[in-house]
C-alpha cells in the first residue's frame, strides 16, 4: 500500500526533529517487528514531573548520540515507506500494547488499562463488542420500528448521534441553544479553553492532528464539534432552539412523551421508544442571591453568559469566584480593566503548566498526519502521562497520620511542591500566601491549571479580597468588614447548578414519580 508521507528528504528530517522519541520507537518496533528498539539501549527514562507540577516531561532524556540514531533509523524506515510503499503491521493486541507501553513509559501496567488504551486509540472499535449480539437479537434490523430522542448536542450528544447513525437507529437530537457544541458554544469568556490536552480531548474515532495548541481555546474547540457534526452527517437530525421541558414514560405504549418548547414559544409533543440525556452538568449558571443585587447600577453577568457588548476597557471590574472559569478569565480581564478586584470564598490548588500556551510544533503536526501509527501511540502515552500517572497522589492512605493537610505521603509531597510554587509566583508579596494557600488536600477539589493567575494577583491594579460579600449597593459591593468597593462591571464566575441533575427538565418514570422529587435538592449515591 502507499503511505501519505510527503516532502523530500530534508523536509522529512526536519519533521523528525520535533517528534517524541519514545513514541517514535513504538512506531518503529511495531512496523519492523524488531524488538531491538525495545531493549535497554533505547529505553527511555521514566516520565518525570517537574517540581510543583502534575504535567509530565516525557521526552525520554536520551543523550544526543542515541537520539540521533533513533531519528536516523526512523528516517530510513519512513523514506522506504514513502518511496516503495509497504504493508501496515498487525493491530497490537493487549499483550503487545502492554509490552510497548511498559517500555515507552518505564512503568508496569495492567492488561485492563492497556485494553482501554486500545479502544482510546481506536486500534480496537469498542462498538464491535456489542454490535454482533445486537444484530443477532434483532436479525440485523436494530433500528426497525425504534426511535430515540437525544437531549443535548454537546460533545456527548454529538457522539451519541454519530453512533446511533452507525447502528441504523432513527433518532432526533433536541438542543436548547442556537448551535451545537454545548459548553464550547455557551462559554465564550476571555481565554476560555480546555484544561485537558487537546490530543485526547477529542473523539477516539475522529482525532484532530491539527490542533494549534496543546491546550486550545474555545473557538477552535467549538469548530471541532461543528466539523464533526457535518462530517458524520448528523446535522439533519438536530433540532436547534428546542428546549425539553418534560419527559414522561407511558407504560401502556412503552414510549416516552417529550414536551419541547421552540424558539417562537410554541410547544410540541414528540414520542420515542427511548430517551438519552446528554445535557451535561455544568451548564445552568448560578448567581447567588446577594442582598441588594437588584440595586446595582452597573453592568453584571455570569461568566458562562458573557456579554461581549459590554466593554471592560478602562472600567473598574469585579470578578466573583476563583474556580476554573474565573482563573481562566482573570488575566485578560485584568489587562482590559483599569482595576480588577477578585472576590474569593476559598482558595484552590492551582498547578503550573509550562505547555498551557505552547503552540503545537510543525513537526508534531506533520507526524500526527503522516507517520503511520504515530497518532495512536501519541494519544496512548498522553492518556497515561496526564491521567493515570497521577493516581498514586489521589487515594487516602489509612496509615497516614496527617490527614489535616494531605491524604497520603505522596499527596503531601505534591502539596509541598505546589505550596512552593505559590510562594515563588507571589514573589515579594508573600503576605498574599494566607489568601492563596488552600486548607484542604490537593485533589480534594478539582485541580486548576495556572495561566499566570498568581502573578496577576501581585499587580498594583489587581486586588484579591477574601472577606465575605455582605450586600450589593447601587455603586458596588460591601464586604463583611464594612468596606464598600465601587465597580462599573461585575462578573459572576460563581459556578453552576451542578447538584440539580437534569434540571429544569421534569423527568417522570413508569411509577409516575418525578426524578427531581425523588432525588431531592442534594442527590447522593
């Protein structure tokens, strides 16, 4: 077969200068079937984590001679494939994937984890595990006389539609917004972006080899989901500006009756054999019921409903909250405002990430597009490096004696490293430590990624306030200590109704019981 390996020899060598060598060795071993690439001579150092960070350095730490040898042999392999063609190697099974990954990561791994990686890389199509049985049960007509309503056209709803199309099932996706994309449509605040690496924050069956950054921003992410919607032909199944108000199961007909409010205010009733909820959890903004809020004379809005027609240039701006969204939007907001005040209820652990604004190198894009198997192995190593490698710092150790500050010795080491990072970032303003240092263990809440937030807290035109908000005034906010802070604009980065699952939809089951009533205000497992 022919391989899509463009360019002349010089371009090929240039591209190879940017690739990850442990990943490249996996490609070479799988293509050649030669395990000499998996011997001690080429064994990478274990993946390292720079001090104070959870984000790995996975370069392998090769000396220059070994690195040059790997690149030269890879060049010869790829030149041969480019000029003469060849055959794709067999898909690795669990045993081979474990062999490759254990060498590449210098870590022992379980078969179960490697089986998952085969699915996440799309080496194995997980749908094939259930499709044969379904076809056997339905005589190959799984979708005949059966329809599904999917609620939500975000990341999960789009994926659901794609898979229902592949299964031949009739379906309709109802989306309350004017476009697909869910979170990446609704959130458009300054510097909004993903805090999971792009190269595995994407569908396993539709990897994007051309992300511009390692942690791309909102417009690029939204564009990816728009493209998937068109590429997989599901747009005709989507009804936009259609908000589900109620879903009730009819025991007589064994169907769901779904009430939908349209953009013009009209209400329709739809029926389906099954309903799939893909509404997400963090999309119904919460603005606390502050005393006097209605008297505030300035502009105010929630971060997830950013009002782009409100200028922040030269304004006195307040941001209420210090969660993920608040941390992302603060630096660029500070750059626009004449003065920024951040109101904090409690500090969070914020991890450094030197790659947060790093553009993807041209050579890596080339490798992901043109080196066979590179994208698959790249994704597998990223999943390990950014996710499962951090697990030892998460569980609580029953024998650990210092539960007031950490859950285990490993967790405590991370706490010390992050504490040092905070101190370093605050520089000569160490008095801010008492405001910035959390009093709970690392991973007790979602870890936030630093985008120079601490450095912005040290600016003369930025103020971090940890006094509780007492009330709003026409000109601003009064804190519990009696101080009145005047503002032109208030941004509520105050989170979402995360505990109200499926709300405000009313979902009524076969016992004529509403899920909202059954679950109550604070549902727990």
